[in-house]
C-alpha cells in the first residue's frame, strides 16, 4: 500500500477572512474566536465521499451525482446528512439532470434509457423531506435562505446562484449577468464549482466605485498561460496562479472570497509528482473559509 500523499498547507488571510486551501486534516486551525463563522465548501462530488472537516455551515455548489439517478442522489444525500455541520446548503449542478425538470422531460431518454425516466418526487423528498430538515439540509433552486449559527450571531443570507469560472480552454462559463452585478452586490463569499481543474480561491478587494471596480477572474489553473499582460482585458484582473500570494486585498474595505470548491482532481493539479491525487485529496480538499461576523 502506498503512503498517503503529504499536505502542503496553503492559506489566504485578511482581517475579515481566512481561507484554508490545503491543510493537514488532523491539524486544521480553529476559528479565531466566537465572532467568526466557519464555512466548509465542497462541489462536484459526483456520488463520491471523503473526509470533510467540521464547521458551522456546509456549502455544496452542485454536481451531487453523475447523471441524476435516484440511487445516486440517495448515496450523496445520505452522506451529506451524516456530516456534523449545523447548516448544510446544496444546489444542483449540470450533472444533476433530473432537477432540471423542463429539460429532463424532453431529454431523459438520452441519459436514462437503461434505467428509465427517474421520478422527481422521491429525489425531492431526499433533498427537502423530514430527514433532510432534521439534519439541517437546505436545497436551493433559484432561491435564498436566512439563518444564524449562534443565537447571538449575525444573520447570514445565502442565494442559490449560477457558477462563475473559466475552463482549461480559457472559455468563460457561467452567468454573465451575475458577474456584471458582482461589483454592486459584493457578497462576503461566492462559492461555485463545475470546472474541476480550476479548484482554488481568491480574495478580491472592491474599489469605492462599483462602476469602476475591476471584475475578478477567480481562476487557479496552472495550465493558463503565464503571460497575462498580452491578452488582459480592460477592467479585469488577470488570473491568480496557484501558490501566488493573494493580491488586491484591501485591508478593511469590502472584499469577496471567491471559491471554486471542486473536489474531483483534474488538470495539472491532479498530480503530485508521479502520483495521482485521490478524490478530495491534497489540493482538492474541502476549502474552509472563516468569515468574521
């Protein structure tokens, strides 16, 4: 049996946020005080399970399954409900086919000819039924929820929103309208997935004028060309490379933590030397974000 791959701790720290990108699971630092909230971010689990650190809130940003079969949803939701987080918020991804109801009614035969059209009702029961509610699971589909993790803590609002990232072919994917609104919305945390090879995080500081604030490219893929200056678009920040120190962090100003939480190893980051990174392994762990209330 091969020895486990070692962890190379990586952390981004500002006065209002701490982002643990890679860490020894047995030695993950606690939150600084009771005035902080710990968000544990995962995505693109595709029916896989792996060790996930405890925290106040678990955020799963989609692709719970391979193709949206009821059996796949049961595998993933049973795992998520077993986790200790007080609040667990999930959204659907493009692989969770049955939750895209109008499209699935037309296209189910392309993917589920062998298994038959899946019944939506038991899937929604897994996501929203009594067992889900008892475990703190909240499923969002074009909706929002408000919650507190402590009686004397702040109220957090989470919106189920589209993804936001760039793929290995350097094509921008996701919701352009949402991206254009980000300088105005300025959320504390923006979590997404889908592009496995772009897993990572970036802390973006906003300027005082929303109209003039540059739009971030939350992208950590090593395969992106290192020469950012030739093709940089006006009004945008170039991608931040893996292991590059955080930049454009304005201590004390408005900031957003962008997280691509994909757990499926892909791209150059899927290898450590000659060793393939296991699912949810080093470089593809849950990303832990501590936010000051």
